[in-house]
C-alpha cells in the first residue's frame, strides 16, 4: 500500500512538473527522492497487532 501511495505522489509531482518551466531540476529532485526512498531499510513492527474497538452510535 505504501508503494502505491509513493507512486501516486510521484505521478502528482510529474504532472505538476509538466506545468512548470524547470523540468531539469524537478526531474533531478524526483530522482533523488526515489533513490532516497529505495535506499531506506524496511522496518519491522514490534509486538503483536493491537485490536481496535469500534463503538457503534446508539448503543
């Protein structure tokens, strides 16, 4: 899911870069952003997942 959100953000950056005049700098910034994200290590969650209590209105 995070990868999809990142891809959508990159698409938004691309569409806004097409409107701007500094395409070279925006492409360079985008490439740096992508490489920085790909260089990050994946993090493991600690502990068991917690359950949410959903309260229904009227009860």
